[in-house]
C-alpha cells in the first residue's frame, strides 16, 4: 500500500479511536444514566493527551518509526449533550518514502438522548489539505438518517439499530459492569467520507484488580499493567482505585462471511470513561499511546436526564 494511503487510513482510524475510546475518548466522557444500572454511569469531562510511538511494523514498505500526539477535549452532560474536539498528528518515517505527516482535526456533538449527532473533520497530509467531512445524523430505534454538506451535499439512510459514539460507550461500560465478555453492534461516527456504518465487536476482559488488593480467581492483568511507566496520570490518586477492564474493539465493513477488521483498538476502559494502555492497529503497523496528561473538570451536578 502506498505510504500516503497508509497515512490517510491512520487518520480515518483515529476518529474510530475517538468514538470508541472516548465518546464523552473517549467520546469517552459523559454524565448519563444507563438503563438497568445499579448506579449511574458518570464519565469525567476531561482533556487527555496521548504521546504516540511505533509498536510494530510489517509489509514490504515497513514503517521504520512513528511518533505523534492525540489531544482530546470533552465537555458536556446528559442534559446539554456532549461536545468533543480531537486532534491527532502522526509522523511516519520510512527509508523508502521518507517522512510523512498527517494532521487530523475532528469536532462532534451528540445529544444527551443519543438521537442526534453532528460531525466535522478536516485532514492535512504532508501540508496538503485532504477531504473535509461535515454532516448531521438522526437515529431512531431502527433507522439512521444522515445528511452531508461535505465532501458534497448528499443524504442516505440505513436500517437496524445503529449507535452513535456516546451510546456505544455506555453500552460497553454497562456490559463490563455486568460481566459480559462481548458486545457486537453497528456504529456510526462520521469517519471516512461520512457514509460508513461499521460493524463492531468488543471483547471485554475481566476487571483488573485494584492496586494493593488480591487478584480475583481466574483474573488476568489489564493491558495497562504491562506498560511499566506508561499512563502515569492513571497510576496515582483516585484513578488508580477505579474499576477498569481491558477492551479490544474491532471495526469491520458490513458484510457476510469471514472478515478481517479494517482496524483494531485496544485499551483499558476505566469506569469513568477515561482510557489507558492505548494501542491502535492499522494493519501494516501499530502504534501505542502513552497518556502523559489528564485534566478532569467538574460535571454539572443538577443534570437530571
């Protein structure tokens, strides 16, 4: 695959990271009640900064090094809705094609009830503006309607239950709380050209033991426990005592039969929606994200959705 195509694919996949790892990062950050939950799912408003580095590379045009940063700002609540701004800059180095840089900026708004969604994305590859995407979407129980302004005026519909990012994140957290090991749903996040509905499969591991406690029988460490000095903001203070689960989230183009995911996200999902131990696998290469800074902000206390 040509290196510019790999950069474009990485840029598109970073939106999936935002949707999955955060919908309130990731969108992860919300303040919402989950149906049937023993306690409300309360996700933190926050700014998260992840420094990227190369984890592995393969193929005939292997990436020799990768670096970059993801910055996510999330604000909102279940009454006003959720706004998220994401920027990811990635620099790939290859002896064959030299240095290539992608700069992706993405802004979304999702209503508190998860029924409406606005999305806008711009991408710059090696200093040249790429395709911009701008649109809105409305979700009913069994129907999705999307209207696009860019890259060209258009509209389309899709049937079945299709979730926006914040609703998807709530579903994952509730499933983890309930001890479920998989969640399979369709998701629309406005990525790529704004016309893609993805099949997703999340595999959820056992809850990680809280530091200082004895591991539960049969439990295994969350992926972040193998990271040494990674994710320092998650290892101190209140974050260290929060429940968390290792999650592997795969995205697929809809279809039948055996399929290979177009990208795979792995992360430790904390109960307040923050994510650590980030790994983004783009197929030809994979990068890891070290959470180097985490700033949490108050969430409206008088919101009663």
